[in-house]
C-alpha cells in the first residue's frame, strides 16, 4: 500500500517510525509546513517525494491513503481534501477543533465511502487494551478514571522541543484523548460533564490549567486534570479504580495498585500504540470495513468537548 504523511513535526515522525515496522507499507510522499524540515525528514526516512502542498502529495501515482499529523486547525480542511480526492485518511487527534467541523468530516466520510479514522492512540495502547478486554469480558467494572495530563509548555514548542507554527490546546487536543477513552472503556456516552479553567496565558491566549468532571449512565465518573504549568514528569497518567482492582497506566505500561507490573506482551502484535493504530487503519482499508476510532465513533467525544467549551465560555462571560 502506498501512503503519505502530512506533517514533518514530532508526531509525523512517530508515524513514520511506526510504519517502518508494518510490512507492505510504502511511504511515497511527505507534505510539510517547513520546506527545509520536510526535506530533512523525507531524506531521513527515504521518502522519494516531499512538498509544502498537500495537493501535490494527493496527486502522486498509486497513493491510497494519507496520515494527517499537521496542525489541529487544518485537520478538518485537509481531511475533506483527502477524502474528496478519493484517498483514505487518518487524522491525528483531535480530528477538528469544533463540533461543526467534526460533523463535516463524518458527513464527507459517508458521502465518499473512504475510510476516515481519528488518531485516538489511547484506544490502542496495550495498557488500555488490557483494561478494555477485561471490562468487555465482565472481569472489571470501572468506578472511576482519575487522569492527570501534565506538561510544561509556556512557549509554543512541540513534543520534540522545536517551535510550533500553531498553538496547542488543553481542551480540544489533550482532553480529547481522555473524553474518548472514558466513553470507549465504559461503553457509554457521557451524560453529565462540567469544566473549570484557570487564567489564560497572556501570549498564547489559552487556558494553562483545566479541570473536567464527567459521568456516564452506569454511575462511573472521570476526573481529569490538565496543565501546561507542570514542572516534573510529563504526559498522561491514568488511574482506573474498578470493582475488582486498581490499575495505573502510562502510555504503553500498566501496573496494579500494588505497583506490580502487568505483562502486556500478549495483548497485541506490538507494544507501540501508534504502530497499532496505524495497523488498524491499514487493515480497515484492506478489509473494506469501519476502523476502530472511525470519525463516526469519535464524534460523540467532540460533542462533549463542545459542551465543555460552551460551559467555560459562559463562565468566563459571567465573570466579566
């Protein structure tokens, strides 16, 4: 399968590294926002074609699919552009930063019939898969998910420590991971949700601290704390408090409440969540089926984020 990637930054590189481990996948084009950086990454991964124009990538002979690891603000526009060109597309999380744009992606995916998938890595991390499998079998019932998403990001830098051309967002990006995962793990849609936020950064114009509380009809709750002000261990730390055990997940690792490491080697063919999500994307294309984390499945998480944003804006307006 001939595929392309849009985005030469930290996450585009993570996908390129992951695809090196997937047989039968050939990356033939890279579309990036920084010409020099795009050429550098293309040469590093031996990609024959690179460009600053996604349209050029979509014209490459034999191209079947694109992975979008571009700035959030262009995800919806580029996703539609790929689908209208007849290409399958995986859009990194979040698929968009508004409910209306997310709805547009769902609509165009249905109109064109191509595979359109969200890059919701948490569904694929072996740690979370282990929990999901046991919940599905009835061995565990989630009482609460307690989640901390912490970074130290007071300037516009990406995960590789390089300057960003766009501004990251705690709600529409980082909270999206947990909102979707909470619904996925409980098998239910959020019925109640609340949010508060701290002051906005004077230059970045975004809230640097956000707190979110959610509930599903079963009674399970999720408490989520997010910060760009954290100086210390970074990333997202998940605590699953269940009826039959407590577990802590950090990316692809999982321990129980007594700090015993859980063997995840038999969960999937890889221990890399990004590789597993890419494998699902390509398998869905080959098998002509809906992928896990299709944009249709992801849409309910975007609706929750929209409700939370409305709530935060209303609270900010009331405060003057």
